[in-house]
């Protein structure tokens, strides 16, 4: 039987409709959800991601503005740009675009993102909530997209399922693992130094690949019927390639995401959903604040 295609574009369209209703309600009460993206230097795929984000923002009623910072900026400058947004009532979401230039370590900057506006879940407090399983404030966008797609797969719910994740970055692999553990899956995390990748993949009912290595996983590596989520996006000769060899994998998998058209379109809606959540919370805070006399 051919694999079920987990279509990110149609899921994104559904989520956009839901978001538009929420932003319309916010606008009726005078709140215009706004995201500021602090973008350091130049990066082709980041440019394209942020352009798409702005386009999706227009469709769902979220203003997306980009604060461009030169590549040569020092760490203190980036921290200042982020910290000054803490008390800005017109900004509901703040995101630091990654990857950063090599001289700017994310771990020395992430805590400057205002935690209550940290819509991509990068601040150590929000990362901690995710790992601790203690009332996640904002789930990072790409892992959230992975989970939204998994919810539509034949292997949902994940309780007791064997899952393998290739990649352990703090942006994708590690948070996906925490989210799956919270769903009671049995999770194996694989990375560049893992030996015998195939032996783990072959027994996994759910496989998530976020390695940045085009074609790394092939059909013969998979267990028949597995659900395969391909997060990888690498430009190869002007075309976007995933980490999974789609053609061979689709012959073996039970369900699979394409690249493009899988995780990517859902990711930017997931991020904007967090901005809307932050804007709704600001509304609650506004009504809860004591009246000035
Ligand atoms: P990263 O470089 O920070 O991490 C890659 C991880 O994969 C590391 O843990 C590394 O050890 C592991 N890895 C690399 N090669 C491997 C191999 N041959 N075998 C086993 N493990 C291997 O990358 P990232 O930021 O996590 O991104 C991963 C991929 O996902 C990239 O292609 C990126 O462009 C893509 N991405 C897509 C979206 C989206 O919305 N679709 C969002 C973020 C990242």
C-alpha cells in the first residue's frame, strides 16, 4: 500500500483559518499581534524563512517586523536589542533568528530574550520547562510542527511507541525528544557519533530525521509501515532536499512527510500561533491589571 502523505500545506491552511479567527477577535479589542525577529547578519535559508513568516503573518493578521543587525555586531549589542523589547507593549513575540554567526554563541544570548515573549521557546527557562515537563509556555516552532503532523499519523497516540530521532540540536532534535517522552513514547536519540544508525531505525515505528544531511535515511533503513517525519532542508543545486530519500522511503513507510511541503509550512504557522497566544495573554494581563486612580 502506498504511504500516506502527511501534507504540511493542507495542515498549515487549516491552522491559518483558526489563527485568523483569533487575530480578528484580538483586533476587535484593539490588540494587533506583533512579532519582532532579531536577525543577525546574512543567511540565505534564514532570509527565505523570515520572508515566508512575514507572508504568512500578513495572511493571518500578525505583523512581523525584522530588526536587522550587522554580522559584525557584538554579543552585548544583540542582548541590548532583545532586552529592550521586554517592556514594549506593542510587541507580543520576540524571536532571535538562528543560526547566528559563529562568534555569537546562542547559550550566551538566549537569556536576553524576554521569557514571556519567547515565542520560539529559546530562553533557558522555556527550554527548562520543556525538559522538566512543567507547563510548557511556548513550544519551539519546528518541534511543535513535528508533533502536529504526528497527531495526524496512524501511529498517534505515541504511548508505548518506539521512536528514533536523528539529530539532537536544541532547535529540533532535543525538544522533539522531550515532547515525545511527554507523550509516553520510548525514544532513542541518534547523532553524528551514534554507531549503527540502521539498527535503531529498523525497529522504530516513528522516525524523525533532523540532521541536515540530504538522503541520509533510505527505504531499506526503515521498518515497514513506519511513520517518517523529515525535518531536513538543504539546498542542493537550487532545490530543497530533505534528509530522507523520499522515493525509496515512501515504498516502505506507512506515512511520510515530503520536502518541501511537510514540516516547513507548518513551522511558520506554529510560530505565529505562539505570537497569537502571547497577544491573548497580554490581553488577559491588561484586564487583570489594577485600574489607575
Ligand atoms: P544542527 O546542525 O544543529 O544539528 C544536526 C544534528 O544532526 C546534530 O545533532 C548531529 O549530530 C546530527 N547529525 C548530523 N549528521 C548526522 C549523521 N550522518 N548521522 C546521525 N546524526 C547526524 O541542525 P538543526 O538546526 O537541528 O537542523 C537540522 C536540519 O533541519 C537542517 O537541514 C535544517 O535546515 C532543518 N530545519 C528545518 C526546519 C523546518 O522548519 N523545516 C527548521 C529547523 C531546521
